[in-house]
């Protein structure tokens, strides 16, 4: 009988973690960094906080404030791989506010009034979660297309497909994405043909080859 190695056992444990558990892991990793930097720690998140995300987003959509929301960034990435220390949940959507100068004005006002949300820098805190709302019709063509092809997971949450996440990070080309992309490439969980097609479409083949 073959016994699994410590590395295999660790991998199996991490892969068994639910999306909510990975979100909790992310908050703990972030607090660890803050603790070493002698900075105030953030609240722990509960499963109730996590369940609230979809209710809030569906509510905003039913009110006509946002349209076709989808979760991207590090939070979406955690569904496919290990937790990463990130504070905010990136919400991509179309916004219906008539004010060009205040595209999130109606959104923030509604969240503050109904949910007691508090704006903080580029984020807004709803309960113990920090949400950052971003436009899908931005200068990033990958994000703009990704919203049309969501991966709908448990509880109806809409998140980026892994292949679109890869292309979005490659398109932005930020240094912090290098390690994440290396991990994704090593784990090889993406659909090869889908990724190949998207890399070609957005002219990202050379960037991927360098990872």
C-alpha cells in the first residue's frame, strides 16, 4: 500500500477547501501580514458574510443600479487555486448611473442606506467584507468579454472563468501577478484549447510563454 506524501496530503487538503473557507484563509493570510507590519487587523469573515455577497449583488441588479455582475480578481482566482492575501472582492459590472463624474454615486448611496455600508478609499465595506466595484466596459477587453461568459458556481455566484483570469492578468502585466500565473501554469487546471484560443484572440501568447 502506498502512503501519500506530506506534499500530496497538503495539496488534497487545500483542494478540498470550499470557496468560503478559502476566503477565510485569505483574510487570515492578510492579517498575518498586517500583524508583522504592526498594523490594525481586519475582522474575521463568517459564512453569513459570504452568503450575503450574492444577495447584495442581486438586490443591486433588481434595483437597476448594476447589470451583469461578476466576481473577478484574487477572489475569483481562489476558486481555482490556493488562497491569496487580498482585502477586497472585485465586482465587475455595468453601471446605470447617469452621472459620468459619479459613476458609483447611486450604488454607494444605496448600499450605505440599506446595508450600512461604509466607503473606504476605492472600496466600500459591507458587513465585514470589502467590495471594489469596477466597470466591465473598461480599457481591458478581456474583462469586458469575461462578463459575458461567467462560471456560475454554488449558490449562483458568477465568477470569471479561469482562462479569462489568466488572460486578464497577462493583459494588465502587473508584477504581483507573476507568481499567481506561475502557480496556475504549474497546476495545469485550465482548459488548454480554451486558453489557447483566448491567448491568440487577445495577442497574449508571448506573455504566457514567458511565464
